[in-house]
C-alpha cells in the first residue's frame, strides 16, 4: 500500500499547509486539464472528490474496464481518512496512520487533477477547474460535506479559531489545540442529524476523555448534545462514559448550541450558558458546495432510488455523504460501497446495457467506534429495496459491548479498505 511517510508527508508541505501541494511529491502523479482532456469520445468518467467514494469508484471502474478513461478531480494533494481520525486526536495513532498518497491510484490509470471543481455545466457535460474544462460522458459527484456555520450565531466570524475536524486536514489544527490544552472545560457540541458519521462525535468524546485521563490533565469533556441521547450505539457510549471516564465526561442531552461568544469563551443553549477553555463545536452540515452550483440539490442531493443517479440528470451519479433522500448512514463504508456499485453500473452502461437491465444493489454499512486505545463497539446496517413500497428498508445490528476483539476487527477493517483503495494492483 502506498503510505505517506512522515518525511514524505512533511516534505510535501501538507502538515504545514494542511492541503497545499508544494513539492515534486504531488507533481509525480497529478495532471492538469489540457487539450488531452477535450471532448470525451464515449467512455470518459469524471469524478469530483478523492475521498472514500471517489477513490472507490475510480479504482473499481479501472478494474471493471481498463478502457474506460477515468479522471479524478481532487483539491487536496493527499488523502486523510476521517474514519479512525479520533485515534489520532486521542494520541493513540500518528497522523501517518490515516494519510495516503494517490500514487497507486495514478498507476492504475486514473488521471488525477489536483484542483478544485469550480463549475459543473450539465448541459455541456463538462467540469471547470482553474486550469481548464474537462468534458465527461458520465459524472460522479462525491465532494463530501460542508458546514452550516450560519446555523449558530457568532460562529461564522470566529470559525478560523474553532477547527471542526469533520473534514480532512482540519484535525491537525484541532490536535495542536488539544496538545496545548492545560486543563479546564473542553466543550464538545453535537448537532442534530443528518451529519457525517452519526457515532463520530460520541467516539470523539470518549477519545478526548481518554487523552485527558492518560495525560493526567485536570479537565473535563462537557458534551452538549442537541439530541435527547446518543443517536448511535447509545448504550455502548453511555457505559464507556460512566465506567471509564466518570471524572472526565459530563454528558448533557437536549443542549443544542445556538450561539458562540468566543471573546467571553461561552456558548448558549436552551439549558443556559456554558463556559469553555477549549471548544470543538460541530455545526449542522450540508452537501459540498459543488452540489448546489451544479443544480443537483439544495442542502442535500436526491437520487433516483434505488439507483445513485441524480434525480435531475441521468448522466450524473451522486454518492457518499451528499445524498439526501436515503436512510444510509453518512459513513466512509457506505461511500466506499457506493463507489463499487456505481462503478459496476457505469461499466454496464458503457457496455451497452439499458438502465432497466442493470441490477441495483444497495450499500451495506459497518461502523466501529473506539472508546479507548484498544476497545471498540460497532453497528452494522443492511439495506434492501422494497419495490412495493418504493423505499429502502434498513436493518441494524449492534454490539455495544466494548472489547479488544472489536478493536482488532476495527483496525483490520480500516487497513483492508485502505489497501483496496490505495494499494498496488495485484
């Protein structure tokens, strides 16, 4: 697997710039739009977003049919996984553990354009970046999420001081704040769903408490949850908070943060005002901005169930966290499985199959959450299409008993998917 080592990572300037390509490291395998990327000849697929969904789509498309031209547009010079990132924040794993370069993706025949997608012209079937226009026959939109800072009074004006850590690379600034934290009240605010990774904030609370406890920092994680209780794996998280961190976590439900006064270091909730010495305020979320500029949706983008085709364009597929009318969790596993399904769907269309002839499997999900350095709990989801009701049915299974065995399975799960996404072809 193509890992980004610490030396190579720092050489690339990623840690310093948190996303800027500054060396030959990026230039080894990134391309720029040019005349080579002129009008597509019938088999070009353009993918916006090099996260879990986009990389999965790209790798599996090339495996399905190496004659398909795959172009991946990704603004960051390397990949950082948000799943497993709480181990980094908790001091259990280094940043290297969750960072990968795109070298093997490029070696698999994927053209990688290291720029931001600025515009999607669906009538002309092209994507515009700063360097040019890239035409497509099929487009896969997988940009991930953006934050709704405007939902919390005072947040937009001070967001640069409050890294959220639910998008790649923000974790670096958040970890630096945590490493400088000498004690006091660490407020973690959780929004109402839908948001990326339903159990993610609750796992983060446990790992932040683990960090305080392990480093003997005199402080407390005050969890202000907008919800009446943990919305995923509640009994498992509650047991961990009570059994492992009773002196380090104060969990407060029905405490939606509505305003921030950064100068006074306070947040406002329906239950009153809370002071903080350090704050991680997770705002409500929406699909990445390109979804709106492309005219694919407002807060989220709806799909033509049971497929991943946009409701508004049968040449555009929408995958991962940006979907709005589905019960799928907004997780890395779902995005990865979306990519596999869409790769097969597009490959069959290119091979001449009509839409009605192509099967439409649905993505399954499994999500592990660590509660300390070794123990994890998990939840899984099976999805099936109910043709009579024209809706997706979800069946869940959960293991709320934390164990080292589950922790080992979690690491095995992550390494297996990362190997498929970023490893060499065998």
